[in-house]
């Protein structure tokens, strides 16, 4: 009986069952008829591997409504990341105007993560028990208002830090909530594709922040224009999401087909109307949870420090801002391509029968160890020469050559993108029914790494540490964390 659609799924999809005489092989056999079809043509037994359901929602000129939700998820991730990233680029002209020290810049850039920490976990819980749609709407609206306020109050560093903290505070619940939307709208065999789309949107947001801010400055506009423009960009998403998105496929406002609702419902980890009780004791006594928490902490320490300080490091080498933007865009684009390739390979290996646990560990370990190796190799010349932390080359508007150190950092960041298909999807793997909650918890731990790592870099540079010590530290952190994850992590269902 487990191989057929449940009565509740049929009711949700607008289908009704027509009893027939039970067969000798399956006494529970029934047929299901589409109540929305005038001729009441039987679609036969609605099995969990039914080919008719897989193809019906894509027939003709019908655009599956989950594709519309997917496009909105991409746009939403773009909006979130463009708001998150713009300060990393704008801090360069801001520091010249207001004479911020590196320690001040570390406080400003780290303020986002101080706010981001607090609502990730509660946000995941709230998305699970209340409304992921409205949580996404409210939180990203708050981000748009806060990033605009950051530009207005930039002359007062304390108020600026408060505004940046509010950006993080509002954005904390967003990604746990949007992950819960993915779990509600995505069939099991399309989960990785939509998770990749979310990451794709985040990468596009980072690219837009870098190129858009650089273009605004090169055209002679004040840096604050970037903050206001990207705030408006996010508001456009907020109103579109508010009008179109729904928590449940059956509530979609624009004519969703019954067959698509059935396809989404099959094997969905949290059934319609089923109460969700968080297994607190099991979660916080699980080695798998603690292992992924350590990996999340290390990933946050390195990733957030890299994206926050890489533009400043490149500018300190004498790069003009236009070349800084080009390097960052190229690195993000190649990393995004590597991420898509890793997602495709992961799904291919799983479809060929390779255990999920093995696939996740191979992807994660290869990416992180390669990243750590590139970080170490790229800094050998700097270490041998005992290069100063601030070369202070003569000012120039001409591009500078890409050194082996810069190339190695770019390669390290690209390889590390593969880790998303290890620790990044672990919440779905170990607890599909509690994805929002687990993702929020891991996200909160991940942000602690940013809270520590981003200000630490500013403090190190101001206190005489050279840049290569920062890069060696990053490499050591991800090397140790990858070994722990390799030996102790799990990717099977721990919390069924």
C-alpha cells in the first residue's frame, strides 16, 4: 500500500478514488480519477513512480508553477546577496572618505554576521510551524530598509554598525525559510536542482554587487547610490514574492494543475497538515549534528572572511577598482560553474546507485583539501620573501599582473565551492522532515565563523601580521575541518 498515493494526497490534488474489485495480488488496489476532467478519464493507479504524472504537468504550453517559484527563489537569493555583498566593495571608498582603520573596517564588515547569527535558528523553526512565505517577505523587506539606512548614517560609525547589524538580523531567517519553501515545492528528484538554483542566485547577487558598485563609482556617482539602488532591487522582489508565492502548491493563485500537485506531493517529507514535533533530544545528542556544526563553523570562518576582505587585499596590491571587480566576478563565476558541475555529478552518481554518504564525502573532501592546498602553495613565495602586509605600490589606474598568489587564492575559492554539496545539503540528508529547523541551526553556527573571522583579519593586519599568515590560517582551518567531516559525518536519514 505504501507504493500508492494516499487519500490525503488525492484530496489535495483534486483527485477522487473510484473503488474497484480488489485483485488477488493487491487487496488494496483502487483507481483514481481526475475530478477536474469532464470525461472523467481514469489515470489508473497513482503510483509513486507513475510516468504519467511525471510528464503531464510539462505537456503542451503549460508552465509548471514550481518553475515560477524556482525563478523567484533565484531572484530572491540575488537580492539577499547583493545587499550582503555591496558593503565589501563600497567599504573601499567609504574608508577613504571617513578614514576608517582596518580594525574599523573589520567591525563594519563583521557587524552583518553579528546580526545574522541570532534569527537563523528561530527562523528555521518559525518557517516550519508558521509561514515560510511571509517570513521571507518580512525579512528581506527589513534588509532593504536597513541597507539604505546604512548609506544615510555612514558618517557615524556606531550608527553604521547598528544598520549593518540590522541587515544581518533581518537576513538571518531568510535562507532557512527559503529552504523550507524548496522542501514544500520541490519533488524529491528535483531537490538538488532547486538547491543549485538558490546557490546560482546567490552567486549572481555577488557578481551584481561587485560589478554594479564598480560601475556606479566609475561613472562618478557617490558610493551611497549603490546602497539605495540595491535596496530598491530587493523591494521589487519583495512585492513580487508577496503577490505570487504561496506556502503550499495547492494555494497557488494562477491555475496550478492537479497533476503537478500530485507530483510534488509524492514522497514529500512533510505531509499536508501533519504536525511537526522537533526531536530536540535526538538532534542534540547526534554526532552527525555536531560534526556538521564544526564544518559549518569552519566554512563560515573562511568563506565570510574571504568575500569580505578579498577586495581590500587586492586594492592593497595596487589594483584599480575596475580590476578588483573583474577578479571577483571571474572568481565567483568559475566557482559557480564548479558548483553546478558538482551538483550534476552528485545527482548522477546517486542515480547510478552510489551511496549518498560516499558522494557527499568525496565532493566535500576533494573540494576542501584542494582549496587548502592552493592556499598553502600560493603563499610560498610571499613567505620566502617575507612580503610586507601592505605593499603600498604607487597609485595607478592601469591593471596589474595576476600573480601566482592571486591565482592560487582564486583557485582555492573555486574548489571550496564543492563543499556545498557535502555540509551544505546535510540538513536535507539527515532530517528531510526538519529541513528548515536544521538548516537554520547550521546557518547560525556557520555565521559564528564570520563573526570571529572577519574582525580577526582586520585586527591581524593592523597589528603587523602579513597577509600570507591570514591565508595560511584559512587553509589550516578548512584542512582540519574537512578531515573531521570525512571521518564522522553522515548523509543518511538520521531523523526520519
